[in-house]
C-alpha cells in the first residue's frame, strides 16, 4: 500500500509544523478498476446501485505492519463491475489515505461477491 498525498501532507504538517491532525474515526475501503495514484482519484471506483464502500478495522501493529482484523465483504453485485485492480482507503470525509494494487486483479460480474479475507489487507510504512 502507498500513502496518498493528502495523508502525507497532514502527517508532515502534524509532525514537523505542529499543526494538529485528528485521525479519522471511521475508515472505508473502495474498489477501483484503475490506479487512483497518489492523489486518490476515485474516477474508476465501482459504480453499481448495490455497491458501497466498506468499513475497515485494523489490529495491533506488529513489526511495522498493520492488518485488518476481520473479513471485508462487499454487497453482491447487481451488475458487472469489471476487473477490480486497486483499492483505496478513505476517511469519512472522502479524503484518500492509502491506495494499492490487488495482488491478483479480480473480475466481478453480476451476482458475484468481492471479499477481502481477514488479514489480507496490510499496511506497512518503511
């Protein structure tokens, strides 16, 4: 996963300029059919009336990594979503925080369910 420009700027201001940054109370994951880049462009986010971003929760940090603590399951697709290639983690105000490609892109067609198994979404800062 890569950090988005929005979060990079907030952390730099917070740590180096003493400008407060309040972390989000709720995190969401979005599915995309293209690379959102560092700006977190949501132009390729799935568009289906049945689709909705899902809430994320992370466990304790271990060895510089943090992982999700439960399965993240999206609603059943009511139409074809295309090939999901990337995810984007956002706050409740739609600010992009982290993004990254899937290890294996997944094509979602009507009636499919996209699931991120427990612990398979990992963020590591280096």
